[in-house]
C-alpha cells in the first residue's frame, strides 16, 4: 500500500529543443488484499469550492460485469450508479463521507470510506451587539467558513489600525 500514489513518466534526451509535455501522471493503487475496494479522489479529497471533483471506485476483483453504487454519509439511498462519481463544481454540501459498493457475480463489497472536505471563504458574517445601548456593550462577530475563521479584528471608525 505504501507504493500507492501518482506516477509520472519523464523522457530525458540530449536534444536541446526537446521539452516534456505537461502531464498529470497516473494513479497507482496497491491494495492490501486481492479483494480490497478503495475510493480515490482526484485532484484531492480536500478541495476548494467551485473546483471539479472525481471519485473513482477501485477493486482488483472488478470485471465488466461488476456494478458500482455510491453512498454518502451513511445514508441508505444510492447517490450514483457507476464506477466514477464526478461533479464539475463542488459546493459545501458536497462535503461528507463517501463510499462505494461493488457487486460481482458472487458477492457485495463496500469500499473504505473517504472524507471529502470542501473549503470556502468566509460568508454569512454577522455582528452582534449586546446590550443595544448603555455604557458597556459586547461586540461579537461570527462567520461561516471552511477552514473556520481563526481571528476577527475590530477597527474603530474608518481607521485601519486595530
């Protein structure tokens, strides 16, 4: 399993004008057993909102007669049929745990689970002031983001110094 990963082929020549074309490489999955079912994410399981995501269900036992079903977050309803699940633009709602199920002639197997995390910038930022008047008030700010906002900085007036 430690040999799993992306492999890229490079050809080195003595010709001064030869350049390597850009290539994304190939994914190699080394399974622990001949019957293991795995999920591969491309480009990554951590992905920015709006990017394309592709999940592939991989098994050495798969044949042309194998059926593939996709599930998300332990739900019992199938979200997709086919070896590859893909979306052209991920949204935060695509975050979650994915797994595939293969059915061969003699058995049904579930893959390992893969956690997909869609990252997005701060949104729905809200400022709270309590109480609404008086000598002492508390200001609180909240925002939805992934990864979460680590620091909020308050400024007085239009000044740009904290």
